């Protein structure tokens, strides 16, 4: 077993495990699949700022070049249009595997493709990690807990998931991705990390991705009613993207496989969220009730004691602090740079 140095990774692939001199100070070579997406692009910003070389692999299903364009021309940055369902040969030290649509609207659009991305895509990236001896981090999801019967959810909870529902392509896809990750770890000695991410929001979210925070913010800015599904009493916990990125990096660099819940334990009903959006954007914004979608989990809130204890991590940005940063970005993208504040 080759020694792993979290700053330097395993070194070059054909080095026989020895880190070639000179590589140490150059930073790591890191792949971020899904790096043109919402979370991925913020992670890329942090890795580049740290001095690492980053290769983004993305098929642009929900990601956008605009999210990473500010790195074009930087020799430490590379962007590859590639679908992770197809094999990929690269030489790297670490793989952050994020490629997968995250919004229910996007992942239900082509459910079979979502499963292929989660299963075949993850298999390929694990095969890559095995071949080059890279450390692999899977971005799994709180949806592995399904409609949870335990509250808040601990990592030891096995979940309550419908295997044949409209969300299953995502939930069960991610559960299989976790299984594959652990089997490559146990069977092939791949260094792996698993993050179970809870609802995350922030700048660069797709404006019309159907997720609740992006919907409410866009609706309030456009003077449309906020669409609350069902009775609005279902709960979620909303994490600002910079907190998540910090957690992902700590997990990758640390010594623990996980899984780790990464989320903000602050719990809100959708009606409470609508109220915070009203307070932040427009106190006169109306609320409109709509029928809820199938299999919508009633409650969700992470127990983050494990991440606190073993990664020294906890979220720092409250919903009321984070939301205005997202509103600023949405305002600019909806109304254009020069009409900030206009409607
Ligand atoms: P996103 O949709 O903004 O980003 C996903 C990225 O993956 C996009 O750039 C998309 O183009 C790319 N992609 C999708 N399928 C691909 C494929 N087959 N090959 C290559 N690229 C592909 O979503 P996000 O919110 O940034 O989520 C990133 C990861 O975090 C996902 O794996 C998601 O499941 C996980 N996650 C996110 C949240 C959240 O609230 N944002 C919650 C739980 C888990
Ligand atoms: N794979 C890849 N890049 C690599 C190595 C493997 O995309 O650098 C893919 C490979 O095509 C296969 C998957 O990862 O579909 C699993 O690879 P592994 O070597 O574990 O399994 P095998 O190829 O023996 O089935
Ligand atoms: N939701 C809502 N209005 C919307 C979009 C979503 O009330 O315009 C609700 C949805 O029914 C769910 C919660 O908000 O209970 C979170 O939905 P989202 O799609 O953001 O993420 P999920 O946690 O379900 O993956």
C-alpha cells in the first residue's frame, strides 16, 4: 500500500509510489466531475486559489461554461466536455465526483440517464481512481435517507426509500454509488470519502431548476407569487454553498472515509422559508399553494455531530446571512448587470 500524503497525493502514476521531487510544491492534480455546475464551480474556485491544478469534466447537462469561465487562460485550469458514463483516462491525485443533476426537475427529466450517471459514471470514476491510485470523494445526498423515520438523521440510519418511485433514479442511484464506493475501498484498496449533502443554496444555482430556494428567490424578484407545494409544513435544512465546499475539502484531506452528513442543522418549513424570502426581497410577495409532488420527504435535518467531531467542521452561514448573497447573483442574472434592483 502506497503512503498517501494529503498535500501531495500519491504522486505521479508511474513513480512506483515515490513522489517525484519538485511535485511537492506544485500542488495537486485534481479532477472535479460536474465542476461546471453549482457546487462544483465553487469548489474549483477554492482549489485553484489554493494552487492546485484542476481538470473539470462536465457534459453541461445542468452546468454552464459561465460558472468557470473566469479560469479560462489559467494554465492550472482545464475544461473537458465529457460524459462520465463513458470511460476516461487521466492521471490525477484526487477525484471529486460531483457529476449528476441535483434538482428533482433535472434528475426526473431522463431518469434512466440519471441512474446511468450515478451507477456507470461512478463506476468509471472509481475505475480511474483505482488505476492511478487517486483518492476519490463521492458527493452523495441526504436523499439516501428517503422519507426518514428517524429525525434528525444520523449517518448510521439506513433510510426509508421507495425503490420504484419517481425519485428512485436519484435516491437509489446515489445509494448504489455509495455501495460501489465502499466496494472499491474494501476490494481494491481505493482511498475513498463519502459526503451526504443536505439541501444547499447560493450564487450560480440554475435560476429555473425548480428547487425551492431558487424558485422562491426568482419568483420574488420577478414579482410572481411564491409557489408553496402541499401545505408548506414539510421541512428542509438549508446550507450555504461556501460551508459545503469547506466541508468537502476537509473530508478529502482528512483521514476518515465517512459517510459524513454535510448540512446546516437549522430547520425550516417551506412556509418559514417563504417568509425569510419575503423579508429579504419583497415583504409584499404573495404565496400560492400548489399540489405537492409524489414521494416528497416530510422532514429533513442533518445530525452533524460526526463531521463536527472528526472533521472539525460546522456551517458558519445562517439562512438570513446567505440568502442576500444569492439574491444579488440572481438579480444580476435575471435583470442584467446594469439594472440591478430594477424590475
Ligand atoms: P448541478 O446540477 O448544478 O451540477 C451537476 C453538474 O454535473 C452539472 O455541471 C452537470 O452538467 C454535470 N453532469 C450531470 N450529468 C453528467 C454526466 N453524465 N457527465 C458529466 N457531467 C455531468 O448540481 P449541484 O447542486 O452542483 O450538485 C453537485 C453534486 O452534489 C451532485 O452530485 C448532487 O447530487 C450533489 N448534491 C447536491 C445537493 C444540493 O443541494 N445542491 C444536495 C445533495 C447532493
Ligand atoms: N475506467 C476508466 N478510466 C480508467 C480506468 C477505468 O474510465 O482510467 C473505467 C473502465 O472502463 C471500467 C470501469 O472504469 O468500465 C471500472 O474499471 P475497473 O478496472 O475497476 O473494472 P474492469 O474494467 O475490470 O471491469
Ligand atoms: N417546494 C416548494 N415550492 C417550490 C419548489 C419546491 O414548496 O417551488 C418544496 C418541495 O415540495 C419540497 C421542498 O420544497 O418539500 C424542497 O424541494 P427541492 O426541490 O428544493 O429539494 P428536495 O429536498 O425535495 O430535493
